[in-house]
């Protein structure tokens, strides 16, 4: 009996270790999928001063990268559903390495824009691939927690870009710091290839990927509403990510390293927020959380506007953006997995992500027009308006969905 018990415990320990390893890998993949965004934001003061990039062009880099991701996301979702998460994750990490390497080699804004466009490809694959891996390997009761943890990988990327890599840029130059990130992405691609099980053979060409959803993708289901919510949410978050460090450096007289630390603080708060709110996103509670988080995000943007006059508020605002605004995307992905029909998780995730990336493409150029003239206070008011629109969409869907939820679980 003791032998049997010991074997069972060993098997459980092995399973737990594999789950932790999968979670760590997915978190790493999410970090690298958007690493370029946070590096461009954290290194923004150095790019503006040493590469001759204007505030408007800095915003345009985000537009190019996330515009590419928005356009390719629906295709990326279908690709992931067809080829499987292992191939998709290896491709994601390898492309991230190439894009980061090109950013480090860019002599001016031309190649920089090409590099960030290439970086849109791993962004398009990230949510479909990681969500698909969770649905294939993680029991339903644990999916919320694992989803929150892996979504926090995006904010882990913000922390790494805002603190270790920003500090490294002071020692080895901004190009060296970016190349270090590129090498780490390449090693992570090798890790994914060795750690993940082989993908199943793709279905015959033309075969259906699964039964069509009756509600998740339809007019009454959450996917179109979450895509619209994510559009406005992404516009606000991208403006904060891109211009927070530059705001600290140019308007609040911070040094480049201290200004980069603002991005790191946002990243740490975002990790805690994404993990915590995703754990709270039970099927009955999850539909109301996006609206709640958007309301908190409005307050965070108001604090940023107030920081124009009271410098210390910028640190409180950075924490609030991470806890509320950044966490909204993680809750959206939990909702997608709760509601998606079998075989369509990749496509539904991609449609919501496309809205998020479209917001990332639109937000920074609008903010940049104000930042170029030093009108940061008005820019943060614009961000508050974008978050308010996201909250209105989320609450409208939650109210619309309430009679369906009252009918019972689906």
C-alpha cells in the first residue's frame, strides 16, 4: 500500500511540475510577444535623443506593429487551430528574436518601422497559441489561474524592459540591451521545441475546425463585444505604455533610467492585477469584471493628468493602470475560453485580440499629436475617455447577457 501511495504521489508531483513548466513557458511566450512595445517605450528617451526619432514617429512604431497584428490576428487564429500550439509557439518566439535583433540594428526610423511590423506577427499568434495550449493541457477548474498567470507575462515583459534592460542600456548601450533580449527569445524558442508535446496532425484541408458556436461568435455572444471593449482599452493602454517614460523624462524631469522604472512599476502591478482578477473571473462574475476594471482605469488616467501638477502621483497612476487597465485583457481571454465552442478557441481569441491590437495601433498616434506639443495633460484626458468608452461597451454587454446567464450554465 505504501508503495502504491508513493507511486501516486510521485505521479502527482510529476503532473504538478509539468503544469508549472507549461505555465512558465506560456508566460515567457507572452512576455516576448510584446517585448518590442515595452522596449520602445522604456527606451523612448534614448531613441528620441540618439536615433533622432520624433515623438510622433515613436507613436507610429506602435501603430505599425499593432496594425500588423490586428490585420493578421484572424488569420493567426486559424493557423493556430490548424497547426497546433507547439509549432505556433516556436514560430512566435523565433520571430520575436528576429524582430528584436532588427530593432537593435536599425540605423534610423526606416528599418525600425520594418522591425516593429515584423514584431506584429508573434503578437497575432500569442493569444490563440497560448489559449489553445491551456485548453489542451489544463483542467477546467485551473484554467482561470493559469490564464491570468500567462497573461501576466506581457507585464513581465514590461518589467524586464523597464528595469533590467533599461539599466543594461546604461552600461552596454540601448542596442546591446535589445540584442540581449533577442538572444533570450531565441533560447526560449528552443525551450518550447523541447518542452512541448508534438502537435497532432492537422485536419485535412477544408475540414471544419469544430462546430460553429451558437452564441460566442454571434451577435449576442461575447466575442464582438469583447473585441470592441478591447479596441478602446488597447488605445488607452498603448498610449500609456508608449509615452509614460517620455512623460517622466520630458515633463517631470526624471532621468532616463528612473523614467524607465515607471514602465517597470506598471509591469509589476499588471502582473498582480492579471493573476488576481483572472482568478476572480468565475463564470457568474466574469461578465461584470471588464466594466469594473475599465472604471478603475478611468481613475488611473485622471491621476496621470493630475501628475502634470503633482509629480508623485505618476507612480500611483502607474500602479493603477497596471491593476485595472492592463488586467482587462486577461479577463477578456478568460471569458473567451469559458464561452468558446470546441475547436474555435484560437479563432475567437484572435478576434478579440484583433480589437485589442487595433486599439494599440490607433491610440499612440493620437496621443503623439498632443505629446509633440507638450500637451500631456490633455493626452491623459484623451486616455480617460478611451477607457470610459471601453467601460460603456463592457457594461452594455453584461446587461444584455444577464437574461441568458439566468437561464443556467452553458
